[in-house]
């Protein structure tokens, strides 16, 4: 299938140096740093340290929406982006929707339908600022409000935007530390390129919080003088906060609705260092591969790049590594480089998206943003970044984002061609040809490994929580002592150990790590580590921080540790999408297999019991919580040699020639992965499933029913509608009775599906053989996913 | 000094969860990082916390930590020099 071109038609941004694209660009033109003394919360240890705090009244600007500060920042940016794109998104109000449709008919313009509009955001801390207060209240004799936990997860911001705009396409969130915003944009591009969505609101957000301030402080990475990227005297980062959202559209969709094209997203590429939990690979190997992959995807060579918006955090290690990687890519022909971090601070999950907006604005204004704080060239880096704002002819701009765990993501934005071409009419949903559906394929599943709960048991709740016992599904002893070397284990969190044990159990005997990609989804992620860090913070008034806990608290430490273990240097992704985190991981890993940038994909999900969540669940009467980790190995369709993205004259083994995909007898095949939003209309849901899998050949529908009456009724109603459509009763199975409720439960369900098609287990209602199983998952936040496993 | 060195060995093993290492295995002049015990930058930061907790020495710059932690003996010397001072490298 011809890959679709992707254009940017709208921008929204809020940060320390301004609210809105116009204000931000004015600050950049003036070269005024956005750093100022911290005032959002008080800190004993870092009183009045320079940060990129948003000066605007975020609550007032966000208006009538509920959510964390992070959610509100994201909403403010998304609202601007949608308005600037002229997208008629009016939410769920039917009358407003009808009027939009009518207007577009009179204007003879097509408007993308709501199920073709997605939201993909990157975030690192999510609602941590609120969760910190919750922890403080628990530790003091005062009432803690459990309600704030509903905004804790990184996915909450994307949920909010989807809800407000009525976007019914895939709604995803990624949490890969400092590259999350860029990875979200890359994933959004995949959705559009692969025809799974027409329009995606993509970006990132993060608010300042005590965890990251004290965490980076404990790593001795905060520069008291404010960050000075690439400067010889640089001494660390300045933390920041903000959000940025881009409206990405398929070029023909933008043309059909008459949208103004601001830039083209011409390339994106990801690669993992597989080196260390926090330190970058010193020579910039992973960064270089990510840059090359982005250029290859854009069909450009290094000489085409007219400006690099560097990751440039201001730490000794990052800037040195990035400088080396840039020299390796560009040689002596280095284009102008600058880091715009001093305008915003390091905004973590938002950073990649903010840089994407700056890159597009640089193309629009045909000017180079400066690098405040830079004074003298570091003789080791030998890069003098742009000192002052100046006009320049820019055609292609490269935007770098590198995160903890060696998560490198690079985006390339290009000046749009003068004429975008004819505006074709969009096919209406009814006209779509089923064989064109982008989610049907047949990838061999060559390995499955898991750490499963041993059965229902009870756990003791301890202070600071109210004491009591709660029923849970816990993993107990899961074999880490036997399966992981002591030296490897000593610094890993329990959840990392669970994930690593599952990953080791799924590995085929032979594989080529350089071409392996890893995607591990998670709901609550490393909350236990973050909570330990924050509890310690409150108890000791910020003395004696726990640096190890902090580095373990990033959600992508799971996928990162798996990559280090394997040496897997392909894409490293951490979707945090509530109950469909596993399916999102599977989807992301398969996109890499399909693109040829990997020939082995490890996809899985992991979650562990968290005391706050258990206590909240008890209060709210939620189903019995559980935990577990499951990782699956998938390979390319043919299993034969496959050419892997080759680029330039690199001597890097990673980028050369063709490699052998592992030849292992498959245990089953993955036939489809599809992500979307639950509509509440049973007939529409059944049709969505029937569009993805041939009902005549579907033997079992495996659902995430968990004993919660409202959810179970939804699953039952969809199964019934599906039966009516198929003209026979569809056998329905469930799996949460064995693993409890947790965001990664569908990964357990996936292993049940594999065992069903292999005939290793049978359902009571099953009459014949089971050759094809559809795993259907709904989240309470209205995400849905479907995976089809076949014999 | 020798007493401080022995004390430090025990504390390092406990703080860094070095299950396979006995305090006596750590040689005074052996490099703590890279080769030797195979510790890395995150372990160094855990030792920074140990200095703050047990000796009241606050290290604020990576460069200071890098020099102080070359070996157990260097660490002991660093502690002797800075004990009682409230901060270093501010």
C-alpha cells in the first residue's frame, strides 16, 4: 500500500516563555529565557531554583475542564491547535455535529468523520503533582482525597482531549521519559501513514512536580544558574513544564477540507541505546541511528537538513553525546544547531512536542531560533549553536529528542511544496474497501513468557493507608532469584524484575538483537517506585532523596531494561493507555516489523499491585485487583532475510545489508490489532469487530469482563449483536477470573487466546476446534482494542 | 582512618545491595567504579545520599562526587576533610 503523506495543519503551545504560538515565537525572536524562580510549590531544598514554570493562570485558561495541571496544559494547547487548523471539532453534541456536516456540504468540503480522528500524547509525570498531595495527606492526620488518583495516569490528558473534541479514533499515550512527546508524534504519523486515522492531535504535556525536581536534584543534574546547552560551563538542566499539540493530517484529507498546510512531517525514526538506565551511550550510537532512520524515511540526505533543533538539555553527558552524534552524521558540514530548552526548561514528556512546534514555526518564519545561556564553545563538543535569532532559508528541519533508557526519537519537518495538488473527495466510511483495511496481516508469534498471579489471596494494607485486608491476585515469588543474576537484580524494581523474567521466558533461541524492537505497555507503571520516592520526600523534608527509586520511577524503565538485557536497539516504546496498554504495545511493535526497521518484536505489558490503587479500589467497590507481566516475541511474515533500512555510507552494522529473521516454528499467528474508542452503540461495536475479522471464521470472543456489572453488560450486549450479525451464537470467554483486574490483564488474555487456538485449553461452551480468537478489550475511559489470534 | 574505611565498606555493601560482595572483599585502593566493583553513576548518587545521611556532608556537583569516590580510601579522606562542614561544591 502506498504510504500516505503527513502534513501539519495546526499548532498549539503553552510554556514558560508564552501561551500560544504567536507569543512563544515572539519570546524566541527576542531571545529571552523563560526561566524564573520556582513558585508553583514550595521546596526546602530547591527554594527559588530557576525553572520553566508556566506563568499564565492555567486553571483559568483551561476553563471548565477537570483534570491535573498536566491535563489542563494539554487541553489549552490542543484547543489552540484545533482552532488554528480550522477543524470543526465540536464534541459530542449531535446538533452541533449536524450543523458542521451541513456547512461542509454547502461549502463542498469533506470533513473527516469522528472515528478517523485520533489523539496521541506523550507524558512522563501525568497527574503526579496531585498524587504528591494525596501522599502528603495520607502521611498527615488529614483526609486524603482519593479522587485525585483518577487523574494520576499519563493517559488522562489524551482522554480529556478526546472527550472534549469527540475524537473517536485511536486515543493513545506514551511515556518514554524525555522523548515521549516526539514518540507520540511518530506514533501518530504511523496511524495516518498506515490509514488507521485521517487526523491525529499529537503532542505531549507535563507539569512541574516535586518528584522530578527532587529526582533530577538527586541525580545532581540541576544547573543552579539555569541550563546552558552546549556551553563549556554547562552544569545540568532546568526543569520546565508545558504542552504542545500538532494537528497532523493525511495530505489528501487536509486538501479535501481546505486546511492550510504549515509543514510536512516528512520523517521520523526511533532507536534505543540499550546501554544504561539514565546515561546516554557516550558516542551517540542510538542517537545517530534515530537521525539516520528519520532521514531515510524522509528520503533525504544529511546535506538536505537546514537546521537542527537539538535535544540539548545542558547536562554534561547529553550535550557531549549529541555533539558527537551530530559530527558523525554531518561531518564538517554541520547545519545551524540550537537548543530551545532555555526558553521552556526541560519539559520532559512535552519536550519533543514543543520542539516539533518550534521546528514548524522556524520553517514558517524562515528563521533560526537562538540558544540562550550559551557563552563559550566546549572544546570537546566543538559546536557553536545559533547565538541570536536570524532569518535563514530553511527547507528541512531536524528535531531531536533523547530520553532516559536511551530512548531516541528524531522527527524531520519540511517546508510544504508550493502546490499540494488536487483536492480529492474523501471516500465516505461506507465506501471503504474491506481488503484495504490496514490491520489485517499474519505475523508469527514465536515466543510467549509470563509472570502470572498464583490465584486469589489477600494482602495487608499498611500505613500510611488505612489498615485492613484486601483480596488481590498477586504474583508472589515469581522466580527472579533463579532466573536473574544477583548483580543484574540488585537495582531493579520488582516490576522491572517481573518484566525481565517474562521477557527472558519468551525469547527464541536465536535472534539478532540489533534489529529487535521492544514495546512494553503499562497502566500504573512504576507508581510504587515514585510513591516510595515521594513518601520519603515528605517524611524527611526533602533530605536524603532516593536516586535509585527516581530512575526506576520512569515508566519506560521496563522496556528500557528489557532492551539493555537483550541489546535490543530498535524502537523502544512504552504505551500507557489504561486497559489497552498491551494492545497499543503490540500495535507499535508491529508497525516496526511492517516498516522493516525490526525483524523481531518483543511486545508485552506489565503492572503490579499498588497500595493506593488497592485502597482506592476498596473504597470504590471495584473488582479484585491483580498484577502480572507478559511478553510475546513476534517476527516478520516470511521469516526469511529482510532488507533493513539502509542509509548513507554508514559502517554501522545496524544500518547495513539484510539480516535473518529468527526461524522458529510459530506457536500461533497474529492476524489483526486494531485500536479505537468505544462508542456505546452495540451495533456499531459489532460492526467494528466484523470489519476487522471475518465473523464466519471467528470461534471465540475473549472479553475483559471482570464482574463489574456495567462493564460486563457492555461486553454481553456487543457479543449478542455480533451473534445476530454472524447468524449464530458466538462463544464468549473471559480471563480476569484468573488474573484479577489490572491495566495489563489483556496481555494475560492474549496468552489465553494463544492457548485456545493451540487447543491447550478449552472453554466449556466450545463445541468444535478453536482456530481463531478475537481478544476484545474495553477500558473505563472508553478506549477499545481488538487482537485476533489464529492457528 | 582505618576504622572509617571498615565502616564505609559495610555501609557501601548495604546501601548498594551488593549481595555477592563481603565488606572484606573491597580493597581500599581499588577503583569503586567501572572496573573493580563495577559500580556506575547511579551507585555514586546513592553514595552521595549516604554521605548526607550518615556524615552530614552535602555534595551538590557531580564533579566533586567523581573525585571523592575513586576508592574507599579516597572516600574516607574526603569524609575526614569535610566532616562538620554543611556543604561542599555549592
